[in-house]
């Protein structure tokens, strides 16, 4: 076998795992961000949430990431759940929704990578005679009292810092 064939065989597992992790949304790397400058990574309106991050300049924790509620008046149609508790994977029905890469302006060899996972709703809503999905208050109260709350989409996000640290 030629060295070229061996190289392709060596790269095959990496290529197949990369193909399995293609996000639903495609985006280029973000604008490089300065240390200490808080920035929005993405907004998820249906969860009334904004993903926010900041490069800290600290070796122990070079990047801080948080999920911030956008407004107290916002009525979420989806939930944002803890990544470690949910442990999303395609095998569990989650979909890799987005991969956000943010370079460190002061250290080009370092970037924050946020992977956003989405759990779609698997049930279709019941339609009435006019073909509309309607929620009636009294029916919803009865369902909630019986513990039958309708499923809503869920989101989870994981952050990792990739690349070399700068001194």
C-alpha cells in the first residue's frame, strides 16, 4: 500500500466523525474579541435567551460563557437546559444546531468554540377543523393539573477553548 493510501486510511475516522457533526446552521468564525469585552454569541428568541461570552485573560479560565435571559416579559416557547445534565447527542435525538467560533484578538492562536444543541419536539400538534393548532385555556389548565404538559423544544450549549494559550 502506498503512503498516500495509508494517509487516507488514517484520516478516514476523523473525516467520518466530522461529517457526523455538521451543524444545522453554517457560519464563519466570528470577529476577534478583546480580553474583557463582553459580546453576544447568539440569540435564541424562542428560549428568551442570549449566549454571552468574554475572554478573561486568565490562564485557569480563559473564557467565560453564560446564558442570559433577554427580557422578563418574554414568554419562552423553548427551554435552555444544562449541557452536563442533558448530555446531548444525536443518539438521544438532539441535533447539533450551531458551532460558534470566536477568536481571541490578543491571542490569535486561541479561540472559544460554543456548540449549541437543539432537541426538536417530536409530536405534532393536534389540528382543529380549520387546520389550526389552538390552545384553549381551560383545556390547558386541565392538562397541566393532570401532569400532561406539552413538550417544547430544548437547547443546550457547551463551550471549550481551543488552541494554544498566549502569555
